[in-house]
């Protein structure tokens, strides 16, 4: 029995018209196959139906997307793999092969997600990493600036004067001439 528009009312429905245009009923706008690819990558459930008959044609649109993706610079399937796929269609093991592919793709997706979760636990989020690096760099910079100022003032590490953070000292004469400069102490 063919699936129809009415078989799954909660799913996002895209209608395909005889002129090959796709209409997204959720957005009330025409979309392209590239937009359908974005919907897929976003993890949204959808169904493509023939606008006249209401028949589910999602699989044919998905095959079209795969065909377009395979035409790109880095295809997944080799010619040999595709030839073997086609041979399986005439074999008695067609159903078994489809189940095998389905289970392996699900397992691959689960392993990929687990790997990403583990990597996230190991190294943290990119934002946290950047924040930690920034704090470390700021600490190194502050220490380096403090040592530079101590050397410029002719003080050794033991002679360093304690002063409140972010307070400026009065303007002093530059040792190179009459120009004034401000020394910031941290």
C-alpha cells in the first residue's frame, strides 16, 4: 500500500508538482533540492508527496540527492560498489542486504556520536578551550609585563613594590628626554 500525504500528519510535508518544483507546506514556499538536503542535515523528519496523487515519493527525492552528492568531488561509492549494489537487486538476498546496510549505517552513526561525545569530554567545548587559552595567555602576558616593568625601573624580583591592581602611578619623566610617560602596575 502506497503511503500518502495523510499517513503522517505530524511530519513536515513537501509537495512535488508535475513541473518538478518542491513546495514546503511548513514554510509555504517553494524550495530546492539543496533546501531538502539542509532539512536532512538538520535532522528533521519530512515526507515528499506527489502533489496530484498524494503518493509518497520521498525515496526518489533521496536517491536524487544521493546522485547529486555522488557527482561531487569526493563521492562515497566507487563504481565497483555501485555495480555490486545493482547486482544485489536481482539476487534472493536483496532484503537481507538492505537490512545489513541499514543496521551498519545506524551502528556507524551511533559510534560517530559516541566518539564526538567522548572527544567533547576529553577536550571540552571549543568556546571553553578558547576561554582557557585566553586566560592562560593573559596570565603569561601580565607576568611578562610585570617583569619588564621591574627591569625598566631597575628593580629585581625581590624589590618589586606591591600596589593595588589596575592602579596607575603618577606621570614620570622618561629617561630618554622630556616626554612624559605613564607606568601601569598590575
